[in-house]
C-alpha cells in the first residue's frame, strides 16, 4: 500500500501523493488502456531487436522510467511488472496492493554503442535508495523492492561486482538491499502508466517523489544525459 508523502504539502497536493492513484493521460492507443501484455508483444512493431536490454526495479516505476528516459543511449523505457513468475498475469490493482510476488519494474532498451550495462547500473544506484528493504520513500511492500532481474551471467556478475564495491565503500551507511533475481517474464503495465512523469508533470507524487530523483541523476551524471536534458 502506498502512503501519502510529506505533511508539509497542502491537502490538494497530498491527495495526489501516492503512486497507486490513477489520472487521465494521453496513452498509447496500440495498447488496451486497462490491460497488460507481454513485453515481446508490446515491442513487436517497434524495431528494437538490435538493442540490448536491462530490467530494474527501484520503487514506483513512474520514477525509474523518468530517470532512464534522460540517459543518452537509452532507446526506450517501459513500465511494467517483473519477478512474479510466468504463470499468472498481473494487474496494477493486485500488484500495488501487495497481493502478488511482482515488483513494479522497468524494461530498458539501450544502444551498446553509446552506453553499457555497467553504466546503466551506476545510474540505477543513484536513481533510487538501494539500501531500503522492500520500500522506496512513502511506498512500502515487496512490490516496491529494489531488484535487478539479470538476463544472462554477464549481467549477474556485473551486479554482484558493483554491490560488493558499494558495500565496501563509504557512500552508504547500510548494506545494499537490492535483490538479484533471474529474469523470467516482463509484463507491460497498463497504458496510462507509460510516460507518466512526462504526461503528468504537476501531479503531486511526481513533484514530491519522482522529480527529486530525476534531478539527483541529472546532477550526478551530466555527461550521460541526452542533449535535450543537458540544459535543465
């Protein structure tokens, strides 16, 4: 269950300060608004087969999607559900309520000629709070866990290496809580979740929770940004 954030906001802002609330947005008409589909079906007509992929979970997918949209070499970022096995089809109501094993996650397509998996992971650690166990800020539950869903042994080894380095370093007072899970299947979330940050810039949760994470990444990795975001 997602909680209201920061009491300093007005009531009008607070009623929008949970990632579990719907809003009216422009959506991709190629996907049924209230349905979820497998990522392979969703991307079948997008000509993404020549790009590499990464699957991360770092709390509300509105935040993580917005973070990686700004990174040069990232071709597409899709919000959805991962880590719940291959049998049951999830939906937002069940996942956000914590009634499933799924996590809110993002599926990234990236150009390896511009950016590599190692660098995407470095952005991932900064774009959320990797020491928080089964929560991110106001959002509680395993559905908001920090996780990397590795798709091959090379990805697994790189994640393990970076976690070991972070745990040995002084950047975090607590150990990394990120789980390392084998990738099974990714379900694309309902259409109104896609590009949520861009389509709802004044939404309460976006302003109070998502935007600070985006700004942190922009300030930390100015050389990694797409051209349109370098002046922001």
